[in-house]
């Protein structure tokens, strides 16, 4: 499976579905097509490697785009959703955004505009994935390791941290080794980089 995030496209119009998928593939993005909301929900399980965004038509028989959005939310799936519609109205648009829609675009949509929003949605999804991964790794740290982590990313040396915590430098060195391993990095510089990235991501969320 490709490491790139997948763009899931749901549209009951075969011609529109083919056109959208061709456009997205030509942009170098992996895409999966579905002719109905039910087909998509039955296929999508939120497994590792299935991150990405959803481009879905609002008005479809049996299950419309808003219902697909609602069911994903019930599963706890946080996926950026771009709605497309040929019959847009303020009420539907407002409902979609209240439920967390990423964008709401009217057909026929300009190809450049659609690709621009898809790339923005994928970037947001990746930022959320990294943020979640960082949080999970932080939970693996012991209380002492978290305190050392904070001091490390503040720029203090092992000797300075040992003095602050009133322990041997060797003890701080062991904490540092555990921290780097649990956080999945190889140096203090990488540790500072991911911590700064998460702080910036939190400010922009």
C-alpha cells in the first residue's frame, strides 16, 4: 500500500466519479472511488495506512453526504471532508460545517481549486496524525522522564538537569536514553524539533 494518504471519492454519478478520480490521480495522489456512501462505509475501516481525506457528493440516493459524515463521527473517525454539490443551499452548508466539514464546494468545481483544498485537507490530516502520535509517545514516559524531557527541550545540559533534580548525572543520562527511545528520535536536536512542531501545531488548531 502507498505511504501517501488516500483521497476517498464518493459520488453516485459514474461520469463525475471517473472525472474526479482521473484529476486526483493526475495530481499524483492515491485515490479510491465509491459509487455510494454505503459502499464507502463498508470498505473503510480506518486501518493504518488508510489516512487521508474524503471528497463526497452531498445529494445521493439512499445515503447522502451528510449521513456519511455523521456515521464517520459515530465511529470516532477524524477525517477532513470536502463536500461537493450541484444544488448548494445555506442550510445544508451550515449543517456540514457545524459537523466539522473541511470545505463545501459547488459543482462544477474548478479543478485547481479542488486540488488546492484536497492538499490542504491532507496536510491537516497529517498534522493531526503526528500530533496524536506524539501524544501517545508522551504517555509512555514515566513521571521522572517527562520532567527530564521538559528540561532537555528547554536547552539544559545533563549536568544542569542533574543539579536541578538533585540526582547523579548517570541517572539523567539513563532517563535521556529512555526518552529518545520512547519518542522515536536519535538526538536531543530531533527531540527539540518534534516538541516545537507539536507546540506550533497546537497553536494553529
